[in-house]
C-alpha cells in the first residue's frame, strides 16, 4: 500500500514530536510538510522536508493527503474545517475547539462531508496502561467500577496559565479517558478547590452509577504524574509507577518521574498516530479513536465544569442533542 503524505501544522512542543513520529516511527506515512507561523520552528521540525508559514497553504498542498493540527487551541476549529472542506483526514490535538458552538460546526461539517474525517488527539486512549485497565474493567471479573480515582499532576504551571485552564487544558484529558474507560456519560460534577486554589478536586457522578474523582495539581513540584485506580466490587486495578525501572541504593528504592507529558505518553502518541495512519490506509478509522463528537463532549463538559468551579455547588452536566 502507498505511503500517506502527512502535513503537520504547528511545530512547537507537540508538533515537533508529531513530526518526528510521522517521519521516523510511524509506518505507511511520510512527513510531506510542516507549517508554523514561526518558519524557523517549522524548519527545525521538518527533518529536511518542505516548510511553510501558512497553514492553509499546507492544507491545500496536493502532497499533503492528511493533516495533523498541533497549533494553539484557538486555531483548531478554522484549520479542522479547512481540512474537512479539502476532504482530507485530520488528527487534531485536544481540545477539538475552544467552545461547544465551534465543535458543533465541526461535527456538522463532517456530517455533510459524509465520512469520518476527524480524530481528536485524546492520546490516552492509546496508552498501554489505560488500555490494559479498560480490558480488565470490560472483562468484569472484578465486578463493576464503584470509584475511579485519578491524579493529574504537573511540575509547575506556566506563567500564562489560568485557573480555568486547569480544566480546559488538563482535566479535559480525564473527562475524555474516564468516560471511555467506563463506557458511560457523566451526570453531575462537584468541584472542591483546596484552600490555596491548587490542587483542585473534581468529583463526577456517572449515568452508570460509578464515581470519578480527579485531583488536578498544576504545581506538584516533584514531577509529571498521571495516575488512575479503579475500585471495583471484587478488587482494584491501579496503574503501576510510571518509571520503567527502579533504582535501589543506600537503603532506599527510587523510580524517576518524567518532567512532562512527552516521555510519559510517548508510546501513546506513537500508537495513536500509527492507528490514525492505518485507518486512513484501510479506509476505516480506529474504533477507539476520539471522534469529533467525543471532542465536542470534552469541550462542552469542560465549560460546565469551569462554571461549577465558581459556584462550588453540585451541578448536573448536560450535552446538546447529537446531530443525526
Ligand atoms: N495531547 C497532549 O498530551 C497535549 C499536550 C500538550 C499540548 N497539547 C495541545 O497541543 C497543541 C500545541 O501545544 P504545544 O504545547 O505544542 O504548543 P507550543 O506553543 O509549544 O507550539 C505551538 C506552535 O504553533 C505555532 N503557531 C501559532 N499559531 C499558528 C498558526 N496560526 N499556524 C501555524 N502555526 C502556529 C507556534 O509558532 C508554535 O510553534 C495545543 O492545542 C495543546 O492544547 C496536547
């Protein structure tokens, strides 16, 4: 089968990693072009390939058969709509767009195109640890999940980070992965900030009757740490320590934490991108990939959780009607 020409938009932290993965680690695809408003960044990420500053020119380029969007959140909707209009499959980093209305326009445009073109980059669905947790949950040997406890800790929030971004940028990953793990939708949320404002505790109720607790700690200092533990009827399923090795010395044992999400989720990004390319080649998008609708759900719920932060009240969570 032929190789798919992928164009990457945005060559920052995530885009440079996606470009490297397409060029070096994903089979059945090649890096056709990289676009970044900062041309020097595009050149650094392009592995000697074509570069441009204009993302619309990349989408229109005949050598680009599929588009990977890794530019800032606010640019996503315009670029995803342009890719759909060009009839090109698009893998868009999370969030799909910054408002529910923007996401609805994408869902409607894809429906008009008549085929699945959009995958939202909720990479954790391809992370081996989350996938193993889901397989054990779905097997039901441990009974149903009563509570799913999650931790999402970053070393330090950047200076430009706002309280709402703890939800729209970080918690949004748990919003997607937990509804995927539990195969259910959320019915309500309660938000309890710590007295210092960081960390914040989120407690979701689900339609399936299980609870989801998420601690988001933007300034956890010690490392990047994402963890989940499912408390089931007959046992628990917990992620092991993220470090692949343990060091024992001086009467103690240690395992290092990564600095950020790239080392922790490198396998997930690679497996996600490979599944996306395989889906394009086979004409069948990956079954577990996050769709445009899943992207809308995450953005829509994140907006409601931000509103709940202000009230500290338990609020019901709702979704707009799903277009046919
Ligand atoms: N899936 C994940 O785990 C994960 C992790 C971090 C970030 N993200 C998402 O990835 C996206 C990129 O984040 P990042 O951390 O790489 O950001 P970044 O700031 O490091 O990089 C963004 C790049 O986009 C370029 N850019 C800005 N406007 C542009 C435009 N209109 N056209 C083309 N290029 C443009 C900038 O010059 C920059 O190089 C964001 O949407 C973010 O939410 C996802």
